[in-house]
C-alpha cells in the first residue's frame, strides 16, 4: 500500500516528481545502468537531473506527441531482481504507475533470434528468489497487455516487426553460474537452460520477474482501492539481444546501433501509449 509520506532511500525524488499527465503520472523508463538512463534522457525536452549517491540518478523531462506534451522520466534499476525490487517499490510509493524496462538479453533461440533482434516481453520464468517474497512461484509473471500491444504496434510503424519477437523470457538470479557455467553446478545449470530452450523460452535476462510481479500486485492494489483506469499500473519490457550461444557478447561499438534501436522503439511506444491514454481521458 502506498504511504502518504514515503521517503525513498535509493533515489532522490518526491511525489511531486511523478505527478502529471492528467493523473496518470510520469511514464518511467527503467534501463539497468545510469549510462543508459542518461542516454534515454537525450530524447527528452526540459531535462532535470536529480542525482543520488548510489548512482540511480533520476532524469525528468517531457516528450512531445502529435497532440500532447507528456511527462516522462528515466532511472537505472540496477542489475538483478533485488535492485529492481528496491527501485520499483520506491517509484510506486512516490506515485509512478507506468513502467517500461529497456534492457539486454541473451538469445535462447539463436536460429530465429539473433544479435540486434528485440524481445517484447509477455511473461517471465521466475528463476530467482526475490519475487518469492511477493507471490508463490506458481503465480505467473506477466506484462500488461496494453504495453505488449502498443510495443508491437510501434514496431510495425517503425518497420521493426520482423526483428521484434513477443514471448516469454527467462529471469535468472545468477549470471555466471546459471548461464555461464561457473561453479560446481554447471551441468545442472546447462541442462536447465537447454530445457527452457526446448520449451520455447526466447531469451535470458535478470530483471523482468521483479518488474512484472510487483507491477501486477500494484495494479491489483489500485483496482481493489477502486481508483479507476487512471491509476492502473502498467508495465512492459523491451530487450535487445546482445549475446548468443555460446555466450558471446558483442562489443560496445557493435552494440551501439542496436541499443539506439531499442531505445527508439521504447520512446515511440510510450508516445503511442500516452496518446491513447490521454485521448481517452480528455474525451
């Protein structure tokens, strides 16, 4: 439950920072690193930066759509579900209700999903421990249908449909053990990833489970409170494929255009979502 006088400990922000958009609040982009949060903010107008000693700097600004000026923000979630859990909780307690992750992932379907392709996340395999403190493991981690649909519509508009894959990703609690075979459990971990691949899981990453589970619970909280459509909580994730088996990462220069493509898709998706939401509110 949102607290009326919540004080965040990991971002420098107040509830006033997340007001706007006719009660919807700011649309928030959630990359993993501060560098990418800053890069996203270069697309904004009227940028204000609120720094924090932990490096989760908050970038506030606006985006212009054909009909509206919308309030937006970007802030790093950090790496892994424990860090995402902290930042997302603080954002929600401060009034944010629209979240779009922009991240990277490793392909589990390398014949069809290659370097530079994009995943529009519909759900997440909860292979981590953070979300077990929120909901039983049988509870599915699902993105918001509104966000999934608007990302696909935007991909079509940007001629990115052939490079954009919608589906389930794997969210792991460890990188080097679960995916890279470090430690004495390597054979078990390799077999598990092969199992997920044969189940059709598209890619592997480390943050979506917390984003999806928390957002679903926040949305339920708002619905139970009878706060109406304005206070729905929506979430989604756009992941750029930076790695394919056998765990070969692309270098920074090769990654740059793919990163920019994913950011452009995210920016334009939020513009389209805001246009739809604000039109419905103001009509």
